[in-house]
């Protein structure tokens, strides 16, 4: 395959950083190498042969010339599965136009990778040079979506430009990843906003599928919890869209649902399953996903649905998942009264606190003196109501967990339960304190106060 002109090499050299001391990253897979590895491509082509529901919906939109919000992605995927060269050429024409106008780097990389066999040497060189230029233009953007797009571009171009893509992949894996993901998680903050879950999964797939590098290994604790965190942070009641229903992920500011984000959230779930099909957390997500009413049928969501869904993968019932999810390292708490659509739900995440009831979310003031919320599976108490030595009155029916929220992060508090010995506990990074040892079956008072000498050991 021909190399790109010297001008492209100069572009790459101008912005690519020097390689670090870690192991070199080498991509030796054949095109198509992004997401469409041989096993998945065989699955998708079988879906076409069997005329599955997902294929029929995707085919109807593309064959009917429906406007696709992401035409490069959709048309190139259609070409790879169907062999329809007209669709592939449309994808290439879109990518060349987008490249000339500073367009979507992610889609340009996918078209370059998926439409290789249709490209002339001139088209291949022109598109590759423009992808490199776009990578340089976005090099200062350290957001997860931007890093994902550069990773896809570097994988797609790996054997076209000496050293440049390799250096970018190594920078992403060994510098960006550590600073943006690992160190943020270690500091007690959530490194992956919900809206970035899908770009993150694309980045993880690119490294695992092509360099045999599982970036999750750098923080197994965070990523072990990640699928269940994603599942528990959905509001209970589904939203009825024009083509299909959606579960909507918790938003920092409750508002009308953004259905693009809802579609990408579902795509993230499916990509998590594809990433680790044997993990119990992934199998629970698979059980959550396989309901036809949520199958994405709209022009934006259907390419993701077709690409990532695997209806033949067995799943576990999410009804077996505990209804309380608490991550003390990041100060995140989600609880729901049941798995039914009409459940009551509480969430404390990324510095905000919400309750979902009667079909809509409501923001809560963590400093308000609110009455405890009993979700049957957990009781949520508010720190302001327990301030000043006033006891919380609690009567637990069973040994359900009790959480006090709205406290000062990392502050040490004294806890005194009626007829029990006083003890100390420290609120987590989100100002959450889990009360252990509250007896059930009788009403008790619980007093919470700040330690008088917080500097003492």
C-alpha cells in the first residue's frame, strides 16, 4: 500500500509528541480493524442473510435514501456488511468533503478503515493526509470524545505514516489515559461523565482489538463497577420516543431528555457487553438490553443498534442486581425501590442529588433539612436534619442500609445510636456516610456530630 506524500509526514512531525518509556504499541491487524473484527463482521453479515429485525430497519433507511445524521459511519458500515459499492462510494465522497472542511474526525477514520478496497491511491493519500491534519488540529483537546477520535484515526492510519500514529497511540495510552482517567479516579472524582461513556468504549475497543491492550487494567476497581454504575444511574420510567422507547440516564440538570444521548447511552451498554462478554456485569447489561421496545429504529440510533447488538449472547436477569449501588471511592450512590418502571429512585452523583418519583426527576438540596427517604431497600437521611445533636428517628424493618448524605466530604463524624457505644466514621468524597450497626425491628435515635478535634489521630 503506498505511503503518503512528504507533506503529510511534515504535518505529523509537527505535532506528534515523543514516545514514552512504556512498551511500544503496534497495530498489525488488517482492515477493517475498527470494531469490525472478523468475528463481529461475520455476525453482522449473518444478520443480513437472516434478514433480522435490526438489519431490516437499517437496510430500509439506507436503501430508502433517508437522511442519516452520521452518513460516513452509516454508509461505510452498510457497505462492509452488504457489499453495496454505491453506499461505500457515498461514504468516501462524504469523508473527502468533510476532510476538506474540518469535519468529524471519527467518521473520517471509520470511512478510511472500512472503505479501503474502494479507494484509489489518490483518494487514499488525500484522505489520509487530511485525517492527519485534523488530528493535529484537535491535538490540544484532551476530552474523551476528542481522544477517542484521534485513537481511531491513529489505528486506521497506523501502517500508512511511519511513527506518527504509533506515537499518538502511546501518548494516549501512557500519558493521556493516566492523567485523564486513572489519576482523576484516584483523586475521588468520576473521570467519565455519563455522556462520555460511549466515546470511552470506542477508545477501549480500538486499543484492545488492535494492540491487545486492555486499558481497564490500570484501574480494575473503577471499571469493574462501571457497567453497574451505568445501569443503576438510569431513571426508572422509560421515555416514549417517536420510533422506540428509551431509558434515560441521570442528568446533572433535570430537563427534557436528549434522545441522542439516550441512544449513545444504549450504544455504550451494548459496546460494554461486546468488550467483555463473559463478565457477570456485562451479562446483566445484556439482560437489560434485549427488549424489543427499546431497539433503536431511528436514523441516528439504528447504525449503533445494528453494529453492537448481539441477540444471540445470553444475558442474566437484572432483577438479581442489588437495588442499592454505593461507590465510596467516588462518592456515588444510586438506590431504587424496585426494578419496575414506576419505582422510586435516588441518585447522588457528580456533585448533584436527585430523586425520581411520579414520572420525573427533582433536584434536591443536600443542605436542606429534609425528612428521610425510605426506598424499602435503603433509607436516605440528610445531614442537615441530623445537625446540632438532633437525633434521627429510624425504624428499620429489615437490615436495610442507611445512608446520611449532605455531609462535608472526608470529615470525621461521631455516631451515637441508642443503647450502642459511640463510634466515629468518615464521610466519603461525596459527603456520604453509611451507617453500620443500626438495629432493626424497633425505633432508635441516631445522633451525628462532627468530631471536636478533627486534626487528632
